C-alpha cells in the first residue's frame, strides 16, 4: 500500500465531501507528521519547530471549532505500532467532532480560520484526515 501525505484535499476529495449526506454528524481522525523546522509559505523567518507551529494552530482551532458547533475530542503523541508494519509512524493523532460536513466546510472557508491555518501548513510535513461516522460495534 502506498501512502501519500498531503496538507490540503485535492479537487475530487472536496467534491466528494460536499456530496451525499452533508447534514449529519461526522468525526475526523487526524494523523499528523511534523516538519523538523516550521516553514511558512510567506517566507517569514522562524525558530519554531513544526510541532511548535502546529501547537499555535491547535490552540486557535478550538475557537474555530466552537464557532460551528464542533469540538476537539482528544489528541496525543504516537508511541508505537501495535499491529501491522509501517516504514515511519505518525507523530501525533487528534480527533474532532463536527455537527456536519457543512459545519466543517464552513469552518475551513472562514477567513479567520485561514489565518490560523498558516501555522498548520508551516508545521506539518503531512496529514491523513479520516472521516468516520460513529456507531456501535457491540
């Protein structure tokens, strides 16, 4: 299995996100890989690590989530791989719950969010953002 890290969704991912059921709650699992040193798109000089830049984003995103009725559930550092094999582990994971895809899309299009997102992009080498709907397995 080949895994490709990206920081933004491509066109077909956005189109699919806006199709079908956009009104029911979703949960997003975020797998994060940090850059060693933050790199801002505007070329600003910084001594921040990728994790430090992402931490700025993480603190700010809590307010952006609240604006659309969403919430940050948890985050944590990846410590090891229990099952399977991977060449490289993710650095951290995070989980956020949204009232709907519409709410998430509203948040990521908000100009205030886009200002905070600069820290996310500066800090991340790659990310997998996995949408799921919660249900009971047992």
